[in-house]
C-alpha cells in the first residue's frame, strides 16, 4: 500500500491552447501596423493550428492568401514572429483548400513546405482524409443542387441502407461536388464515429494501387478497401483508360456493395459519357442514384456570396453582392475568386469596398476572360436559344414579334461585340442593309433603357458571350 499514490482529480475549465494564445498576441501586433480593412480581410480569417518546437502553424483559406501576405507584409510577419516567439521562431502556412488549379482534389491542410498535419481522426483512429470545413451547414442550398443535397443527407443518416448506393454526383468544375461528398463523410462520422470512412481522389487511388504493385502489396491494398464502411472517391473519371485499376476497383465495388457498405462517387460527367470506362463499371455506377449539380441560380449565388464574405470577416451591401451575383454566373469558385480579388483591390489601395470598386473589379475579371473571336453566328445561336426562336427565322422576312426582337438583339450585340461592318452584319441576317442594323441597334438601346427585364437579359447575353460561357 505504501507504493500507492493518491491522486486528486482537478477539473480544468476553458484551457486555451498555447497556439491560440500565441497567434492572438501576433494579431495584436499586426493590427497596429496595417489599416483595419487589410486586417479584417487578410488576417482575421486565419486560424491558429499548432505550436510545435517554436514553430507556429496557421490555417489560411487558400494559396492566394499566402502569396498576397508574403508579397505585401512579409517583413511585418517576420518581425511579429520574432517578437512573440524569439529570433528562432518560425511561421508555417497550412493551406486549408487545395482547389485553386484543379477541381475536387483532396483538401487536407497542406503546408507551403509540403508538410501535412494530421487529418481528421475519428474515435477509432482511422485516417479519413476528410476536411472538417466541408459540412452541410455551410453548403448553400439551391434549386441547382437540391436533389443531390437531399440524397446526401439521407445517406449520411443511414449509410449503406438506402437505395442511393452508389450515389453518383456529376457536374462541371467548381460547383461544390467535393464539398457535398465530404460533408456526407463528416456527417456520418458524427453519427457513427466507429465507421471506417475514407475520402480520396481517383488519381490518388490509382497511385496507391501502382505503389502496391511495385511493393508486392496488392493483397494488403485490396483488403484495406474491402474493409471500409464508406468509400468516397472524387473525380472517378480519372480511372478512364486505366484498365488494371478499373478491374481492381470493380471487385472492391462489388464486395462493398454486397456487404451493404456505402459508395459515393463524383465525376465531371454522367456515367454514360465516361469514355474509356469499362461497361461493367458504368453499369454498376447506375445501380443507385445518379444526380447532377448545376451552376447556381441568381438567388443561390447571392447566398453564397453573403456566406463567403462573412467568412472573410467583411459585410458587403446587397447592392454589391447582387452586382457580383449577376455578372459572375458560371460556378462557385469564380464567385469566390471575384470576392478575393475585390478584397485585394480594397486592401492594396486602402479603400473601402463600394459599388464602384466592385464594378471595376468585375470589369477587370471580364477583360481577362473576354473572347477575342466572338462571331456573329455564335451571337445569333445564343440569342435565339435565349428567346426560344429558330435561327433560320431571324434570317427570313418574318415579322412575328418574338422573331423581330431576337433579330434586333442579335444585330445589337453583333455591333457591340464584333468588328464587323454594318453591311456585313446585315448580310448575316438575310441580306438586310446597314440602315436596318442601325434601326435595330437604336431600338434595343431605347428598349433596354425602359424595360429592366429586357436590359437584364441583354446584359446577361453580353456577359455570357464575352466570357465564352
């Protein structure tokens, strides 16, 4: 009994991690040396991650933050770290979003020095590769993603037991597929922490398979994936043309499906369009639910911008948000990129964000993306599609109201967006003369100044043509 020690339990309340305290000290010093808008834009969104061996690791939203901060405030940062941590102190940026150049890649925090911190570890100590920032709570719901989101939530409530197995989500670049499929994994772990959930891209899956062949560990590789409860694979289209990897994945898919384990896949196109994919795999992709996500509508774009701006620590006026939402229509990433550029313009020029600065920023982005080869035929095609008018009708002597309007809008945009002469434009529309083109141009100018709805349509068509959408 003499060797037994009696210990008294002490309750520790609200212990603040050391890395949080250190970063707070850094922010106090940084704030003294920069304008408020710069501080709110570029430093408030940063979160402390870890303090190890006198090295402070911080999480930043994307690579653009790192590049901008290092370019403009590297000296301030270095001096601040030296003051707080001493001359041997170091700062390491961890990127919490690896989506800048390639859509839907693994988004574990990644150091600019290529050092990876530990990913999410659920209760069973199983590495998931999931990023905690992807949740249903911050996934903006809209008509374009409503079905996909509903299916995702149903699966996360009852993985492997619904008819949505596999869940195959497809859509273009930057539409939030990665966010949605990782949100499923994160939500499953909250409700079923013992489940083995893994997220990875098809490219990484292929790389792992090749390495297992080189090291004679294919059996171990297959065993690992066959024992999963939830398999989430991003960009499954990258398996096309890789026959051995497809063959192995086919067997893993069968085993998991037969064991009522959940399979979730994303792609840039539907299964039927995956050229170079084995037919038996395509057949299995269609066993469950195949659903697409479309570009967000205007209301959803507004909601996304409001969420993103608040996450950056700023509050934009409705007028500015609607200006961006109206002009940037293709995908979520472009919306975020426009917002970041707007913040950069404000910070660099020490200006408040106002409508004129937002307008200028959008114009800069539009100029960078403008198509230099806009043709009259392309204008005619897009305008006729918008007004639901046969292209041949606008070239004929057709006086129906909807045909005349489409013809005049097409002539108007042809004069605005091409270097073609009035005579050339007239020839494209059934051999009409230059005076007809001038009349059409003046009439649309007048109508758009009087009719807000028509003005929005014409402006939208102009933006779509200039951006090559």
